[in-house]
């Protein structure tokens, strides 16, 4: 069942964005710092496929995505929404 992004929230880190979802995604934290670490997690892998993603944290009803300094939040937000809607 796909996830819907309810809202994006800024964090104190300008290179991280909290994505609040319509339901829980993880009961315990899942954190990945590379594409290789995320290989066994289909959703995290799809997020790392987005250009500029450097870190993914999933917990409760949110996902925090961190980006490289030069990456665009506009493009990443659209990609995150697509990845969440494609999640099964």
C-alpha cells in the first residue's frame, strides 16, 4: 500500500527534510548512510536513487531525507512523493 506525504517539515539542518506520512512506516528506526546500506530496503533504495540523497532515516510516521549541499529540494520533494506513492 503506498504512502502519502502529508507535509514536508524543515529541520534545523538545512540539508535535511522531514517527510510526514499518512501512516507509520517503521516501528524502530531504520537509518541508511549509503546506497549500499539501503540495498535490502526497497523504499530506502528508491530514495537513494534520487540524485543528491545522502542519508535516509525512517521512524514512526516520518522519513527524514538528507541531501548533498548542491541538490535541489524542489526536485527531491517531487521524487520523494513519487517513491512513497510507488511503495508497496
